[in-house]
C-alpha cells in the first residue's frame, strides 16, 4: 500500500469489473478518494459496498446527458478532480463486409466518444484540482490502437479504429491541457485476463498462440494495467504527457 495519491480525488469509468475494478482498487490503495463510474449500478454496489471513500456513480459514458448528470454528482461531492481514468470500453467482433453501421456506431460511442464526453465534463474539475500536484487523465487504449492483429482470427476493424481515435485524442488533448497543468497519457494493454477475453483465453489454441508471441511468457492481469495507471496518475510521472505506456508483456516488440 502506498500513500502517493493521498488527498487526491479520482474518477474511473467502467469501475465495476475487469481492468476498471483493478484500477479503482489500486487508486484507493494508494490513498485516493474515488468516484467509481459504471453503467451497472448493482455491480458497483457489489464491488464497493458502503465504502466511505467511494462515490458510486451510475452513468452511461456514451450518453451525453447521463455523463453530465454523473459529473454534477461528482462536482457536488468533491468540488475538484486530480485524476480521471477513461477505462470503459466494449469489444465487438465481425468481418468488415458484414459490419453494420449500428455496430460501428456503438463501438465508437463507447470507446471514442465516451472518453471525449467524460473528459469534457471532468475538465473544469481537473482545472480546479490541487495546484500543488500535477493532474492527470489516463486513457485506456489498446495495443490494437498501434498494430492490427485481426488476422489472428478475430476481425474487429471498428475496435481497432475506435482505439486509434482514442490514441489521437490522448495526444491532441495533452497539448491543449498542458498550460493548465493537466497531463494526458494512455495505457495500452495487451491481452489481459478479463471478462472480455475469458472466452477466447479458455481455448488452448488461442492461449498458446498468445504465449508464443509474448516475450514475458504469460497473459496479463488487470493488476498489471492498474499499476501502470497508478504511475501515470501520480507525481512520479510529473514530466510525462502525450505518451503511451504499453502493458503487453513485450507483444509490440515484434
């Protein structure tokens, strides 16, 4: 347990499961007070119970009014933010020739537009943050924002494109936010054991294929992602902005 985020206020989207839950728990263990945001209010309650250091916020990151209402609650409760983690995302699979406009729009709404809406509503609270410390936005992208691995048997042009858009949002916002003392970075996970990947990783041929291409020889854990986020959120990364931290076991070396 660390106290490097003692006295800080943080918000994490998609906080009720997978990487988001691990990130939320890591920031809490580092001393932050947390706004845990998720579409599933019951899941939030199941994870965080009645913890006094957690504000549970039910919100749909793809819905503008829902995001605004959620951040009104956060503003009323905290008055400021020091850390925002845009983690909520969805994965869809399907060949390009059979890809519907509705599915394309859904993936972009959550993975790209969602972080835009959340960051825009959080921005005034981040600007009002603790001036003695750097403030930070961390976007969870993917190795698939940088490389295309659809040839592995799970075509997902829309997912790749949506995470690529989030990467460019990260870089562009880092420039605009810098004069306000707000750093903007990304964590790009490789293959992590989460509910999203459970079905694929349960297949021996898929798991073996991944392990053969991962220099560190194992599948990632949500805690690996959370540790990277905690570093970027802290003053230890006070001169780091506009960049991506790969948490992929070396996947992108090749």
